[in-house]
C-alpha cells in the first residue's frame, strides 16, 4: 500500500534537507511507516525514541536509562523479528546518513546477530530499505501477518 502523496512529499523534503542524526531520524521514521503499510502487524523493535529527540543532556539521560534497562550498546536501529528468505531469523537495520559510519560496537553487534541467523543491513535510502524487505521476504514466500 503506497504512502499518501502529502506524507511522502513531506518526508522527502526532510530527507533532502536534513543531515547527520536528523537525516537518520527522518529515514528511520519513513521506513517504519513503509514497513507498517507494506507488512501490517510485523513484529519489530526500534530505538528511535532513545537516540534522536531532545537536547544532548536529554539524550545522555535516555541513553543511561536504556543501559540500565539492559539495552546493548551498538544495537541496530530496527530489528524485525520474522523469518524470511532461507529461514533467516529476522532483519536487523542500521540507519545511516549519507556518510555515516558504523561504530566498533555496531560492527561487533552485527557480527553477533549474523552468527545467530539475522540478516544485517546498513540503510541510507528508502530505496535500499525497500530492496532489503523484498530480498528478505519475497512476496510469495511468507505472509508477515503470521499466516504462513
């Protein structure tokens, strides 16, 4: 199901003008909306609320609280827990700006998740995100609403 022209145009403006964390946040939000429209009810967990909003001090406090709650440093921005192509465990997405790089912690978590059967992807554009969904869940292979 495609997004409405108004919401898509608004998101495109943000993606065109934003840089760094602003870009990653806008891309993250747009991709999650696309996921929900394309595969309603897909089990997932995202970290957008911890990472982006607020002042530096507010982000530090939220990061500290996330650590106390057991969150792992370097965890991907979006974890979609549904088996896909070749019976993989799920899809882990790390959103990056055009020139953003993975941290050492993110590379270590990537290795661990891949060893556990997850597909791990670094996503910089909506097109890449959509291609990863299609690659991981070919339309005829799985119904992500749980009816497989």
